C-alpha cells in the first residue's frame, strides 16, 4: 500500500511540475502536439536502444522521458478542453477491461494465441473496418511487416507449420534469383521485398524478433569495424590505406573479443 502511495505521489509531483513548466518556461509554453511529435519518436528509439543493451538504469531514465511526453500531450489537450490525463488513463483502462473478457468477463481462453484472436475480433466489433487498420502508416517497413503478419495471424490467416513458411521462403529466393538472372531491376526489387517479408514471417514462427535480431547484428558489425579503425590508427594508417587482407585479419580478431 505504501508503494502505491509513493507512486501516486510521484505522479502528482510530475503533473505539478508540468503545470509550472507550461506557464513559466518559454520553451515549454511554445510547444504543441505537432512540435513534440518528432521528439517523442526520438525518445521511443532511445528507449529501444536501452532495452536492447539491457541497460535497466537507462531504461528507467528513458521511460521517464516518455512519461513526460505523455503528460505533456495531456496538458496541451486539457488547455483546449479536448482531453486531460484522467481521460487518457480512463480510456486505456476501459480498453483493457473490454479487451480482456477472460479476466473481467465470463470468456474462457486456453492459451496466449486465443487471447490474441479474441483481441483482434473485439477490435472489429468496436468498429474497425480492417484488422490491419491499427498498423501505423509511418512504422519502419521491417516493423510494419512484423505487425501486419501478427495481425492477420490473430484472425487465423496463417501457416500451420514453420516448415511451410521455410518452403515459401525458399520459393521466394528462387524467384528472386530468377529475376537477378533476367536482370530485371524492377522485378528484382519486388522479389527482394517478398524474400524479406517471408524471412520476417519465418522469424515469427521461430519466436525471433526481426527488428531485435537485425539491430544486434548492426551493433556487432559496428563494434568489429570500429576495432579495425582503432588498429589502423595504431599502425599510423588511414583505414582507406589498409588492404582488404589487413582489414580481414583485424576483423577476425574482433570476432574473438
């Protein structure tokens, strides 16, 4: 109980500070929902980085930054009499209760998959015209592909076995290679997209996050390449002056670090 009191006290403190900043700080007074948008996106990516690095202290800080943005948007909404932080909180509370009839109603579910299927069915009942309506248009393509596949799988449009998805991937790779052989630039791009989409779908069956997997590889590559740069500097060379053979030696060294 004391923990809940401390949490509410901290949240009230944040709301009070937001009120003060909005009336007293020249920068905060000028902000609008539109001007905050790109900053919110940046903060979300910073949180994503902290999560991938498993840096929980940084996760805590980035969550605070995002919470500030939520409070900021709600403050602006209250000034125009459109909504306030209570409306925001009650909206999500109502949605969670509505979307979890197996907790707050008499619906029985056997597993996580049935929960997901019920979730998508309930969204359609709420007036959504398409299962895919909730996928943001501005999502990066890799993340968007994952969300599209998860959404349609939630209503039963899915493969039955991972092997079927792997066979589809192999089929797409064959079509991709065919267009490369034909040197058809436009079709090469289209088939490459199909290959990526199939790989992302296969990753879902393997319980692998494509976004996390690729970012881990990005980080690994950066670390190894920067090791080569350090070694070049130690040799008194510019990396542009190193031979590929020299770079390969240090690349292999970096793999063992």
